[in-house]
C-alpha cells in the first residue's frame, strides 16, 4: 500500500512538469521498408496504424513523449543542481541534501495520526502503531519531494535559461464554427475538451477549466465536443442534445453548468426543468429535445473523437497536445504557459 502511495506521489510531482501529447510530427520521407521498387515511409506506417488503432497509437506516442520529457526534466535538474553546488563548493549530492534538510521539517506524530485516520480504509486492518513507521517514511519522502520541486523551480528562475527545443506531439483537432466555445477564435491557446455530462471526472475538471479562463482570459479559447460514454452513462447522450437545444436559445454554457451541478438527475423531465429554470421557452425546448434535433451533432462528436483515438473522458487537447483525465490546474498551467511562450 505504501509503495502504491509512493508511486502516486511520484506521478503527482512529475505531472507538474509533463504535458501528455499524442502523435508527433513525422519525418514523412523516412523509408521504413521497400517492396520491390515501392518505398514505404514512416508516415504511411503511422497513417495506417492510426486507421487500425487510433487509441493505441495515441497511447503509445503519449508514453514515448512522457518518457522523453521526464528524462529531459531530470537531466535539466541535474545540471541546475550541479551548477548551484559548484557555487557553494559542494558536491551535487551534498548540496541537495543540505537544501532538502533545510526545507523539510520533521514529521510530527500528529501528522502520522491524521494521515492514518484519513486513510484508515486502506490500512487493511493494521493498527496505527504498526503503520506509523511506514507512514512516517512516506510523509518524509513526500516533504522532500515537494522541497526538491520548490528548489528546482528557484534554480530554474535564477539559473541559465532552459529552452526545450524538441516539439511536443500534436493532433489536428477539427473545430466547427458551431461548436460551443468560450473565448475569441484568435486566442493563442485553444483547449478542446471531449466530455460527457454524466462523467464524474468531467464534472471534476469543469472548475479547473473555469479557473483557466479566469487566469488567462482571452489568451485562451475553450471548445466543447460531445463524447457521451453511453455504455456506462445512459443519460449522457440526451443531456448532450439538451445542451445544444439550450444553445439554440443562447444559453449553452449556463445549461452546461446546470447539468454538471445536477449530474445525478439527468432524465428527460429533469432536462426540461433545467431549461425552464433558465427562462427557455418550454414548448420550443421540448420540440427540440423530443425530436432529437441535435442527435446527429452529438454522434458527430463521438465519431470525431474516435478518429483521434479518444476512448475516455475528459480528453483534452491544448493546441493539439493531448491531456487525459481530470488533471489539476497546475498541469494545465504548465502546458498553457509553454504554448504562450511559443507564440511570442
């Protein structure tokens, strides 16, 4: 269990640096094979791979980029620490240990008790006294990891400039003029979200995207794409239709927020009630919803997402860079800041 928590911590720390992205730019002229006089290029391979298994290709490419980016961050960190250690007349290991010791405080007994009580269901029946040493080690490691992250951020600000020169992989995500959007089309950063109104993780990321808008204003445009997972969320498809019916009345985003606020009640009667609460004409809305006016539109979102390799929600593309799941604001911030720095 503690090993699992450590892995979770490592991912959380790494996530502040990583930006997960799908298919990379290809050297289309690279020849992978020849059949007689015919040259088969890597681009042709990737195009066929995408046709056969778009989701698998996206996942594999994402992992490759994550691995390379994580390795890059560690090499940069080693360089920054070595430079700072040299200025102090210390070895890198001695410098790092001294800094982390100063920035970390001993784990108190109260911290151990609080962690045990908050995670008692994961303790497999073991007592506090049994788990205390492992919890103490975990909390100590956690403090040191956070301290290391803060130290590296300081060194990065005050040290030599770090420029990432290899391009992140990107997907070409089609945006229609009719797609619900917040922010100007001229924004330097476009965030496309494939989402599902009945998905709890989509509900969880909604406040994060709102914070993104509040933080970046018109530098960011957020675009919604329907991707209802009807196998597990039976009300999601109709909710997607209903949101577009509300959009016909100029109330898409207000209705969007209402659906996420009332995620446990998305039956047809509920959908009509929410529309009435926004002052939308009841008869017009009912005709739209009951007649399936926007059914094809929702199906198109699912088809588009499928071609990109989307197989879960929320799936987000930031200027084409792939981000999966309800990631925290800091992960969005890292990718957005990178994209803004490229646009200058």
